[in-house]
C-alpha cells in the first residue's frame, strides 16, 4: 500500500465527514480512532425493511414496515418525568398508523409534518387503530422513492451514540476512504476462493442492496479472518517442527519391556494412540499431539507408555496436572506400576518444604531423576532438566495456547503430548488447537460400567435420596456436586455449604460426609480427597473440583444439584466420576425449577452417553463460551466469524491456508506480504510466531 493512502486511512475519525469532535469521543469508547477503524466497524446485524405493507394488510406480531407521511406529532407528559411522543402517519391508501415512544421526549423533534418515513416494528391493533411501539425509523426522500437498500446495518453502539448517528459516521468513512484500501489477497487467490474484492466488500457490508450481496461481503471478511488465523496456526506448527528433538524410537524390545509393567491389556484405541505417538517421537522433530478421550477412557496409561519410552532412551519426562489432587492420583498410578522397575521418579508439589523441593530440583538438573510429576505451576517454574525428552500435560485446555511452548529447554525441544477429557467440538479444535495432531480414544476399557442417568424433579428428590442411601448401605460411596461454594445473594443456585448442611442433618444424616471445594487450602483438599479414597467418608460434597480425572472406583452414585448451571460436557465429565469399578454407576441430576429449554438440554444429556456427541450439542446450543473462555485459551477474539455458523468456511480456510503455507512456508513471496502483515499484527504475539520473513 502506498504511504499516502496509509496515512489518509489513519485520519482521525473526528475529521471524517459526519463525525465531528463530540461523536469522535464516543467512537473512541468503541476503540474506533481512525477512518480505517470506522470502515472495519462491521454491523452486528441488519434490519430487514423488505416487508413493507399497506396499513390495511398488517398482521399483529410480525416484524413489518409501513411507509407513510407524517400527519401529526404530539407529546404528552404525565408528571413523574414520564412522557409519551406519538406520531400519526397516513399511508398511500389513506389509512393511519400511530407510532409511540415512551420517555423519549427528544423523539418529538425528529419528525416534521409532511415528511415521508418508514416505520419498522411488530404492529398491534388497538380498537381500530394500528400502532407501533418504538419502531425503527427510516427517513425517505418522498412517498414514491424506492428504498435503495432493503437491509439497514445495525452497529454495536455505545451510550450516547444513536444507530442513526453511527450509520452517518460509517457512511462518511465509506464514501471518503474505502477506495484507498489495498487488497489483502493476491488476485489469483481472490479468484480461487471466490472472494468479493476488499473495497467492494467494505461498501457492501455497510450498505448492501439486498441480502445476497450482504452475505457475499460478509463471507469475504469471515473467510479472511479464519484464513489468517489458520495461516498463523499452520506457520506456528511448522516453526515448532523445525526445532530438533531427540528421536526416541520404540523398538520391539523397549515395547516389550514397557508392556510387561502394565497391569492390563490395552484397548484397541489405546494401542492405536500409542502407535501414533511412537511414530511421532521416533522422529528428530518434536511431537505436538493432543490425546483426546472421554473420562475413564484410559489416557494415563498411554501417557505412561510414552514416558517410559523416553526413559528407555536416557531422557527425562515431565507429567503436569492442573491440580494437586490429580498430580497425586497420577503418582499413585505410577507407584503401583513402577513398583518393580528401576525408573527414578518423584512427585513435586506445592506442599514440599523448601529443602525437599531444592533436593528434587538438584536431582532433576543433575539427571538423577527420570520422571517428575507435578502441577503445571510447580513444574514449570524454574525447573531445570538435565535431558528433558518428553512433556505431558493433562487437561491442556485449562492452560491455554501460550503456555504450550513454555517448557522448551535450550535448542532441543522435548516431545509434547497434551491430554484432555473435555471432548472438543471439531470446529473449536481446529481453531484453538489447530497446530496440534489429534489422537482420540473412543472406547472404554473393558469392565467399565455404564452410568444410568436420571433427571430428578423436585417432587422425586426424596426418592432419589432413598436410592442413594441404599447404595451407601451396600458399601458404595457417593458424590454430591453443587455449582457454588457458599450461598449467594445474587445467584439462585445450590451451594456446597448449604447442601452439606442439609444432607448432614436430614437425608444423609446416618452417613459420614466430607466436603471439598476450590477455596480450601491444598492440604485440606488432599486430606478430604484421601479420606474419601480410603472410604473414611462415604459421601463427598463438592464443587466441580472433582470434575477432572479423580478416580475412586467404589464411588458409584453422583448427584448433581443445579444441573442447569452446567454445560453438557461438564455434566458428562461429572458423570464419568462414577461407574469406574465393578459396580454400575448412577447419576441423578436435580433439575429444580429448570425451564423448558434447560430441561430439554438435560434430557439430551440423560439420553446420550457419547461425550463427543454431547460436546457438539453443547456447542450448538450454548456456543463456545462455556467450554473455553477467551482468557483461558489466550487467542485474540474473532471479530466477525462465528464458529458455529461459519463451520464450513472454517474448514475451507484451514485447507487453503495449509496449502499456501506448504507452497510458501514463510509467506516470503511479495504477493503474500499483506497477508503476512495481517497475520503478524493479529497473532504474532499471541502465538509467539518468530519473524517468519
Ligand atoms: P482418563 O482417560 O479419564 O484419564 P484413566 O487413565 O484414569 O482415564 O483410566 C481410568 C481407569 O481405567 C483407571 O482405573 C485405569 O487403571 C483403568 N484402565 C485404563 N486402561 C485400561 C485397560 N486397557 N483395561 C482395563 N482398565 C484400564
Ligand atoms: Mg486422567
């Protein structure tokens, strides 16, 4: 782009026609400071003016438009500051319609007698008069003028800035500056991807003549946004692969030695995942793989296999868990399995004394320990390894994209395996983890018991607790999960504290109850967990801290209160806590006063047992927000693409971006400079992209 055009596009908004100093200040609140900023302030929606009707053909409750001439404007006030502005318009056939605004006295000055307007709203008929309350207003040149658009843009606003003013501002920018914009895609790609050229797309997205045009303009920007994200992910991936990593070939001998330690036959899925991992780590570039598997699908053993393969080659391995409880649980698994092996390993947690901790760190630095298990925070912080060959992170999505590279040591990168029990909808996987390869465990190990799920209405709760008591008397254990730690004044949801008190005094008074939540100090948490594991407490009342990974085979009953407060994927994880031993599992969801929609969602949960299916459904019903908050994954938010609505385009953009990176790995070709610039600007920092040029 030439420098003069660039400079003009950076014109402060104040000097864009239709803006001025006062509006410029309001626009700044939306982050809009320049002419270019206005051009790329896209509508969040469009108002459809197309269904224009004469007054005598209006239908109650449908969104419709009426064109008419202003006949009378009146304002009344009723004291207490309440006011009403009423505008009577007459359509071409001579029928009247009254529009009213309450408490917006300024509306009175927006109309002149004799002016032609278009009102859009859902009309109602009172006595014989048609009325619209707070309609959208479009001013027209005269009674006959055809609309030059059937779609009015609706912009994100800030207080003090009207939709009408915003339209003027954007229109000013489009007229004065749009043509200065330089195309981001080279001509061949523009043609290949069938994209509307940039300048035209900017004009059309703000001022489409019809829906089809708007869709095509929008498609261009959505595609561009997704394409640039996928370029970034693809380049990050090739950068990571460019680092040397230790080749850890799993020979037949090593394989046999590892399998001798395992207490059971692996499932076909576990074997397949191991084969994929073995193929990756045999190479001299780092593995970057995500192991995805439903709760209880047996990911730990796969991780252990990979760690032992590293150790067999004289390398160290680190296993990081999101919580101390989970780290301890992994340690217990290792204790059993590594009993008769010479592997030197340790658990590094926040509860070690400084002296103990220093001793562990010294051993790791000296290469006197082969495997370390710990929480993410503890292991990552200043641990030096003598020869780190493999890093495994359990429950990756809790950590975010950024941290993935953090354990790299020196010039050699360790192999990397992340594990998650949160089934990730495909579209999200492609965006948040687009730089990883995936392995998936779809089946459960033999002996896994099915979990029967029930929705429990308020009037059936007594029966449910009777059922829980029966299981406890048989010697089984139970979880009770509530969404909140304490009673809240603002949120009407069940709390752990209240549930504990209620159950202790009433339904489960004859049993030993424990309590566990995220606000307890680590030592108390592990004490609570240990007591439950040992069977000292029979019922554990907790928040979702038990959501991930906890394994107590004797626990067979899960009660979730306030079920509608949880996502389906999360409920599914909770359900996965039970049915882990020889006895069948039961999950009761107390639905309280859940509304019809929530009930339907929960019914789907009760009916389906496949976590992946539920995750997709959750994604469709509730969007990505619940699964992965933006802060959690650390990527800048998408501005126009909608991962649900634009799934197909995402797939396309991903394929095309990968092809382009294969062809021009550093995007060095002059034609690709604008794409590269956009990519670096948006994702360079978030994805720690090197200067690929
Ligand atoms: P998750 O994938 O949820 O982390 P785990 O690795 O904790 O699952 O495994 C769940 C339970 O299944 C553990 O008790 C584990 O010992 C057991 N398990 C794993 N793989 C097998 C297998 N192939 N056969 C029998 N039991 C298995
Ligand atoms: Mg696990």
